[in-house]
């Protein structure tokens, strides 16, 4: 979903008019209309105000799900790891690094199948 589509959807979910959103983030109503139509992009400062008003993160506004951080499945695991001791975290890091290297080597040295 594009930024403009997210802006429209979230604004409507809150029951706000374009005028109310423009007032809330301190932009001219025509600017807001351009954001929603995809004709213009908000500045970083305005984007921050939009995220606060819409009760979402700027990441949510800008990125598709697959472009953002880890999935919930991995996020929960990373949160659990954050409580590990420094030594345990180092072991986890080394294991992940070795798995990543193994995967990259496999991709590099495995012949790619072509559609021929």
C-alpha cells in the first residue's frame, strides 16, 4: 500500500476530514490533498506529525510489511535474546553469522536454474 493510500485509510478510520488533518499537522489543506493524491510527499517534520496524529510509526507509513523489520515470529525471539547475558548474546550472534554465511555461500555456489 502506498503512503497516500495509508494516509487516506488512517484518516478515515479516525473519522477526520482532510481539513482537520491538515490543521492537526500544520499544513495547508491543499498540501494534505496532494499527499493523499500522491502528487507531493510530506517533509520529515510533517511526516513525524502525521504519524503522531494517526497513532502509527513513520515506518508503518513509509514501508510495506516485508520492507520493515523482522516478522512477529522473529521479533519475539529477538526480544527474548535481549535479556541474555553478554556472553550468551555473543554466542547467538556467532551462530546467526555462521548461518548467514552458510546461506550466502550456498547461493553463490549453487548453479542457478534457468528457464531454458
